[in-house]
C-alpha cells in the first residue's frame, strides 16, 4: 500500500530520537550538542528528542576520539539500539582523531569502531552543523529500514 | 449492535484526540520556554516510527504486559463513555497500571525496577483520592453509574468543589507532569534514564504511548463529569484544567516520593475527606 509506506517513511524522517555519548572527548563538541536543545537552536521543532536510552533511540551522536575503554562503551550502546539506526560522528576528533591522532592511547575516530553514516567536522562543530548532520542521518533511516526488510 | 459501533468509534477516535492533545501540550510547553516546538502531529510521527523499529524483547512476557496495559485502559475509557459503573472503571484503570508495574519489574534492569517501585508509590498517592471522588458521586446521586451523573439535575461541582481540587492532584500524577513525574518522565526529560519504560522499545513503547493518549482522554472525561449538565461546559473546564497542568508542569521541579505522598495525602486527601464528611452531614 503506497500511502502506508509513505506515512512510515515520513514518520521515520520526522522523529529521529537521539542518544548522545562522549567517547573520550574534551566536552567541547558535547556542549555544542547540548546547546542544540536550548531555545536558541531548538532541535525539538524537527522532532529530535534527546532520549538518554539507546533502546529508544534512532541516531547515535558520538563525539571524541576513542580509546580502549570508551570503545567497549560505544559498542555496547550501538548494539542496544534497535534497527534502523544511524551514527553521527561530531567533531574533528570523532571524524579522524583530530589533534590527538598521534597519541598512543587514541584509536583515531569513531569509524575505527562503528560504521559511521554522517561526519560533522569542526573543532568544535557548530550547532547548525550538528543539526544538519542529525537531519541528514534521519533522512538515511528510510533506506536502512528498506535494507533491513530485504535481508530478513 | 449500536453499542458495538460506539465501542469501535471510541477505540479508533480516542487515541487521535489524545495524540492531538499531546501535540498541543508539547507545542504550548515549548512556547512557554521561548522555543518554537514540534509540529502538532509530532506524537503521531513518533508512534508510527516506533511501530517500524526492530523488535528487541528483553524477555518473552514484556509484550503481553504492554498489551495488557493498553487493553485495560481502553476498557476503562469505553466504560466511561458508555455511562457504566464508575467504581468498576477505577479498578480496571488500576489494573492497567499494575500491568505496567509488573512489566517493568519483569526485567533485570535496576532503572526499570526502581521505576516500577516509584510507580507503585504514585498509585498509592492517587488511588485514595479517586476512590473518594467515586464515594462523593455515590453520596450525591445515590448510584455509581456514570449515566446517573448526567441524569442528576445540578452539576456535581456545586457539591464537591474540594474533590475537584483533589482531582487535580490525581491529574498531575497520572499525566506524568512535574512535580510528580518521577517514575518515568515525558519527552525530552530523563528520570532514571526512562524509569518504568527503560526496557521497552519499538512496538511495546508505541503501545505504552498510545495508552498514555487513552488515559489522557479518560482523565479529561472524568474532569468534565464534574460539570456534566451542559456537557460542553464540562469539556471547556477539562481543557482549562489541562492548560493548568501544562503551566504547573513548566513551573515546578520534580519532587521525591516522600514529598509527593505528603503533598497528595495531606492536601489532596485532606480536601477530599473534608468534602466527603461535609456531604455526608448535609445530605443525611
């Protein structure tokens, strides 16, 4: 049925629920992520809600270059999220490891651990860029849902 | 046959009304916080999206508890709108709450279990007031049936104004609004991660959201019973009470269970008991 499929696709794009984790970040990008929730940027008008619970979330917003301890944590959070899910790597450290890339304990970015869908560069990334990234990730959820059905 | 048609219409249209009221709630709350807020249809987008998620079941009985929670809430609403027994309706509503508590207790997460215990505290806080309201209705109309409230000549609020104020406590707790929203909180807020609903996801969470919509329509219906004689006045009073709840939600902080019990038992139950004793004496 065309209408049901369209309605489901529209709802998926219009209601991306976010779980946010700081994987060994300096907290700069995390402050900008939380600033998106404030009245100045107001992400709730896009339907984005910061649920702290991976079981309820669609989009995983991660900041920080990863080390061995936070690697286990982001793997656990990612595994607990139900499909369809997307990962947004926010900040230079999350994309490539940033200025900490050469450190002995740093793995060098989220994509060394998880499949990242959207990279939001910046140090720290601006709230407008973060919102744009989450919006793009929400748009990808529909394609992921279609693939989810086909593999089953 | 006509009753069956009525039941089908209630089951289909009540959640649509409840979802719209929920959307209005989020929009007005956002405006009060100097933000724009989500579109009015946002709760529907949320629930449809949740139905499309993968099923993660922590144990085999969770979905049954989520369904039980929904079905008994629908039963209570149908009983109210068909003018049936008010006391029975309250027990069925309590049963719906118990399903959620047992469902949350059935998983091993500490957040879920503590959320379930807090939900029990909430039930302990509001159940006495709702039962006293039913006793008040019985003292005035000599019957427990909702239809007898419509047949009574005067609006009930003239006889039970203090019970109306006590019912506002019930409304705040049942609608999960601050200051009494600590077993699970509503969108965007977190309490014990998500308290009672932490381990529910996908379809189960969508069912719990829809139950919240049915509960919303049920509770606003009970508020409008206080002024049932032209029912449109009752509905306006219910909507004003809903707006008052949104205001209270935005201006207060969450309290602990001790404060909730103190406030609702001293002020809510105190007002209710005063009203019942006064009714008993004057209607003797």
